[in-house]
C-alpha cells in the first residue's frame, strides 16, 4: 500500500511538472485581454497614405497589430514611440504593425505627428469612414488589436501600454514562435 502511494505521488508530480514546463505564461500586462479562442474577422479594409485600399488579409502569415489612434489623443502620443521601437525589433520574424488614424484628420496632420515623434519604422494608415472602430466595438483610443497569421483576432489592448516592456515583448515573441511552427 505504501509503495502504491509513493508511485502515485511520483507519477502525479511528474505529470504536473511536465505540464507546467509547457504552459504558456500569461503576462501581467495592464490593459491586455487575451482570448481563449481567436475571433474570426473578415473584410477589414483601410487606406494607406497614398489613399490606396489595403486589406488586412494582405498581412496573413504575419503576426499583425492594428493600432487605432488620433493626433489629438494624448495616450496615443505617449505610446507611439514604443510602438515604433517594437516594429524595429529584429527578434521578430513576421511582425507587422499597422497604425490606423481614426481621428478624421488629414494626411498632413498625421505626417507632422509622426515627424514630431521621430516615427520612422511605421507607415501611416487611415479609416476616414470610421467604420473600423464600430466594427471592432472600440471603447476609446488608443486600442490595439492583435491578429495571428490566419488573420484572427487573438488579443486586444484597451488603452495605452509600453510596447517596449520586456514582459510584453517576451510574451509576443513566444506567441510568434508558436505561430511559425
């Protein structure tokens, strides 16, 4: 009986320890909401600085972040430099960041905003119709939507964060590596 109990405890400890080593660490990042099951999204279009229509599906096979912002949004101003730095991070193999201005502002205001902050790793995109904030049920700016390589929304950041935070980068890198397998 005692031997059976020791075997049971040994097996139990082994199973727990192996499962823990494969568990994905949930980051303790303020404003980050991670879905248990990714949400399918379709027909997501916006415009680039040349006024050409861009489709989110053009970025399938990439880890994609859409960041909704406006030039008059103070938290957007605060987080944009770290978003720029994240796009430049060479550790990522397939990261694409798409900052979409939903402030119904002209191109020149966005260009001035990017120049003022020395944003040189990001392109400027627009949703002048303001359909995307409605489609994604945004509650405010900034909001960032994270999409996996299949174009499904798997997480959302409601409000501003520091995209250069080590814990966030580590979590996002591990997600990207799982996607590339």
